[in-house]
C-alpha cells in the first residue's frame, strides 16, 4: 500500500473521530432547560364605556307618494266639445275654477228660451185664473150674501193647478239654466292633470270621464309600521268615545334623484282603520304640504305622485338609554361588564329595541360601566381579560336618534 492511499483512508477517520469527541464534550457541558410558570392573562377584548342619556327613537319606513285628493272629471250633459284649456294635458297644472272643457251650448240656450216661454204662459194662466176667481166670488156674494162659497165656485182647484203649473215651469227653467251652466267644466280645485281624455270636436255623452286630476295642495304617503316600531311613535289615534288624538308627529321624507337625496317636511295626520292581516302591520299616513312648490334648495325637484320615498318619523324621547353594538348582547337580555380587576361580570339589562347593528338598552348599566363588545366563544363569570387600546363605539351618537 503506497503512502497516498494510506492518507486517503486515515484523514476521514481522524475527522470522524474528532467530531465524535467534540459532540461528546458538548453533551457533557449542556444545561437542563428551565421551565417558567405560564400565567393566563385572558383574551384581548374591546370595551364601550356606558353613558346613558336621553335618546329620541326615530323610526324608518318606506312608502309611495299618493295624491291627497284625486277626481275623475266627467260631463253632466252631452254635446260636442268646442274648446279645451291649454293646460288640459297630462302633467299640466290648473287653478281652482279654471275652465277646462267647453261643450257647445246652443241646444241648451234654446232650451232656456223655450222654458222662459213656458213660464210666461204659466204666469198668464195664473193671472187669468185669479181674475176669474175674483169675478166668481163677487157674483156669489151678490146672490148668496155672506154665505161661504163652494171651492168650485171660488175656482180654488183651478188656482192651485195654475200655481203648480207655474212652479213646474219655473223648475224647468232652472233646470235648463243649470244644464247650460254645465256645458262649462271647471276645475274643482288647484290640481295637476293626471290624464286627459277629450279633444276639441269630440262628441261626448253625459257621464263620460274627460280627465283625471289630483290635488296640488298636499300629498300623502302610507307608511307601514310594525307593532314594535309603533310603540315608539306618538300616533294620531281615534277612539269611538273620546275623539281623535292629534299627534302631528314630524316626518322627514327623503327621495333620491340623479344621485342626490332631497327631503321634504311632513306630519303624521292619521292612522288607517285596521291591521294588515298578511304582514301584521298598521299604516300611518304622512301628509306633505305643497309637494310641487319650490323649496329652499332650488335644485329640489317636485315630489311627483308615485315617487318611492324613505321616511324618518320622529319618535318618543326616552331617558337613560344606552346604545350598544349588537355583538355586546348575550342571549336575550344580558351583557358582560369588565370590572376594576379586569374580570368579566354578567349583567342583566332591559332591551328596548333591536336593529341589525345595535341594541338600545335601559336599566342595568350605570355611567362609567365598561361593557365588553367583543364576541367571545366561551365567556365565564370572573374570567380575566385584557383591554385593547381602542375602545368600541356605538353605531350612532345619542343626538341623532335611533333609526
């Protein structure tokens, strides 16, 4: 065996032996690991510092704008239409007592002349009967003296018939004048034309609808309210023995158009007479004055009939109310309080109202109580917790009211 082959065998063996001795030395010098006791500090939670205050409970509802009054204008007499108002088009505006449709009055003017002639003849006949009755009485007194005359002798039946004929002729004249006045159809109130169904030259029979109008003075919105929401609103209720309760609760009507939201002021004026059997909701009616008038915002459009709107009803103001995030409520009526020792304590509260984001509670909370708003998997009474640097906040400020 030559020297080169010997080196190739001995060098790896020497390296392996040196490594083995180094490893044994390290194992003899190692120290056993120290075991430190672990203290459970609790989960990290957010808190909300309670500050009960007075809160107005506003109720949100949705509805559609409807006219306060809507009428279908119809002719009471027949004839050919000779004129229509320029505003008699869908969307037009008309003033109260403005002439909308004129029917040819010729036939009715002739009827008035004829009825006047009938009245004149009836007056002449009555005058003749009175004269003949006076002459008959004078002849009776010359023959019979002071003895009362018989009715036929005094021509009493003839006088009554003549008087009745005159009254009938005068009534016919009044009817002819009334029919003549009805050839001019006037707007019953300031209105907007919803639909026009007549044109000049059209022959219309009596009773045919000519136009649909709705009132300009105000509009109404039917707002559905659940039983839970109705309890927070001062509704205008009616009793059979006590008269109406005029609440006039304020309502803000909002509608969106072209990406902007516009608002109108309204008031609750009445409730409808029954509960909807399908939805178990009742309807309150809000009235908006002058929906087509310009408001303070020159860009605000008219509140047209049929507009879908949202309404915020000003509800009752409750004292000592606290708004909490929905996650803070445990079960039906309990919350977790973080005490001074950073431990959870169960607290029962009175829940007034629930929404998707928050709950309103009253009772059980004092100013300064720290309410845990973090949803914990298995919280227990007395469990330690750690607080985050950022406290939780309610979804709304108390000044805005609950929606």
